C-alpha cells in the first residue's frame, strides 16, 4: 500500500508547501494559472507505478502478455484476418514489438501514453489539483488502468474527443470515436458525448 500512500500524500505535501510559499498560482506566457505541480507529481508517480507493475497485478495482464508475444509472430495482414474486433490494439502491439519484445517495456510505453495524455488534460483543465486527484483515484476507471490495456488505450481518445466536441468539429470527433473503437469496442459510448455536451441545459 505504500506506493498508493505516496501517490496521494506527495502531491498533498507539495500543495501544502505551495500554500505556505504563496506559490499556488504561476504565470505562463503572461497568463496567470493555477500551479499544477501537485498534478504533475501525481501523474509522474502513477506513471512509474504502472510501468513497473508486475504481471500478477490485475486479472488480465497475463492474457495481455500472451497476446503481446503472439502478435510478434503475426504479419500486419494477419492482424486483420485473425482478430475480428479491436484490431487497433493488436496493431499497436505489433508496432511496439518491432522495437522491443519485452512485455515490461510494453507496459511502460502504455503507462507513459496514458499518464502523459491524461496528465496533460487535467493540468490544462483543472483549477483544483488536490480535488482533481481525489476525484480521479476514487473514479471507477482508476483501477481499470492497472489491468485493462485495451480499455486504457481506448481512454486516451477521450481527450481529443472532448476538445473536438467543445470546438464543434463533428467529423474529427466521429473519426476519433472510430479509432477508439478499434482499441476497445465499448468506446462506442463516446458518441453520446457530442449531443450531451451541446444540450441546451443552461438557463
């Protein structure tokens, strides 16, 4: 449990120091913004945890280990012939296997992509780092990142999908959802993001 305590208390300690030093805000390119050092620390520690986790962590990593080594023996055409769904995940594994055949390194690459993308999003959008961290670790998707590699990679597309939704770029939004669907079929639920976001609920 020590890594999880560090994951929470190190950002908390940093926030306390920022409050004591009156550094809770920072100026970037002439624009005052909330100091996101606690969030950066959180996602950095989480990245290390995900990258170094053992194959016994979670219920699915042994299966993903098997898939990773299996896809190394397949040709690109085999991926689309042998895998009926979620070909994006297997294609991603094939591409990574061209650089490394070590599953631990593969986990580190996935961890870096996940924490980097989500860290960028939350640092950009959050005004309350500690509250963001507490809400994130109590969210149901947080433990999913430890064992669900397909789901984790599909979740990365939520970030661009959100920005395309906000900017009313429907074509790019739909394209992003399609790409996410190639990593995990459940990503189709992202299609609800666009209409729900633009519902005229404000008075």
